[in-house]
C-alpha cells in the first residue's frame, strides 16, 4: 500500500487528495463519522480517512464488522492515510511506499487546538453538549500538542530506521510552495500518476496557520525546542539525518519519556 502518514493537521489529507486526483485508488471517505457536519471547516476538501488510520494490522484487517480482507499483493497501488502510531503497528507486508508530511510543531499545535475548538463549538449546540464535549476530550491525546508532535516524529524516525521501508519525507510548506515539483518527484518514485491534475487540487487558501509563534504556555524547554526545530528543518530542506542530530534526538527522547511516560504508540494501545 501507499501509506500517507504524519501527525494530524500536517498535510495528510492534502496528500490523499493529490493521490486521488493523480489516478490512485483511495481507501477512505472524504467525511466519515459525521465530520461533514462537525469539523468540515477544518478541512473543506475532505479528510479521506478510514479505519486503517490506526494501522493495517490484525485489529483492522480483516474488517472487524464485514470480514473483508485486503491482501498485500492486491493493494500495492492503494493509497491510505495512516497516522504515525498506526504506521508503527502496520504489518510490514502492507508497507510498499510511505509518504510522510511534516508541519512545524508550532503550526501543528495551533492547528490542532483550532480543530478541537471547531468540534467543541459544534458539540455545544447539541443536546447534552457539555457531556459530549467531555466525552470528546477523553478521546483526545493525553499529551499537550507540542509534546504529541515530538513523540510522533520520534516514533516515525525510529520506525523508518528500524524497518527500512521505501520512504519519502516532505514538508507541508514545500508542497504548498511548489506543488508541481514535489508531486512530480513523488509520482516518479511511485512509478505513475497525473502530475498536472494532482497539482491542481493543492489549495493554499486552506492553510490557517503560518509563522506561528511559541504558545505562551509552551511546556517545552529551550533545548527540546532547538532539537524539534532542527528535525523540522532537516525535513524541510530534504537533508539526511546527521549522526549528531540522531544523537540529539535520542537524548531528547530520553528526557521526554522520563517526564511524560510512554511513547505515543503505547498510549494509543490502551
């Protein structure tokens, strides 16, 4: 499968739209679970998610309700959105290509908080709105968004380094600035795809966060922020991870895990 991954609000939906327009078979719906009513404003062109967003593994394949089974050899050109914790648990046989998109942690934190605010405003208008909001909050990540960004990026880097599957990393910003160039590179790597049609669906107007400053209540220290910025800069420049940066990533992870506990993928198993 062609797995589109990243944190939430990082451009994964945009890449699903790109692949769909480019002629690939998409697994997922534009607005599932009533999102067309609740959080459409967060992504008016659709989210294109499925149950596989939590990973392609025994709990999702065969489908727990229908029993439908997706075979690895029959899905090499199927594109599916799988968030980082789901990628980590995805069976290796289904990982044919991985497209990872990254957004700066400041923009991610601001964007995810905006998404939650949109959802809460919609829930507040429904009967028992306070109870619905409390339930929604219970399903959200246990970490502050800035910390969640770190854990998921570290999980991604470690998974790629460990399992060494075909991997392409690109920043959300690069695709917005030069969609034809970035999409052409990816489609050449995948071996097919209509670049012109795909580039037409990149909508810069949907970007709601840019040049976002540090949040006033940021839980991160200066050293952690520096490492996170360095990791993003490496992705944005399409540069390789240096041994020095890998050493800093590992040291930062040790500090973060000591302070916040289990990795994001472990929390999502609970």
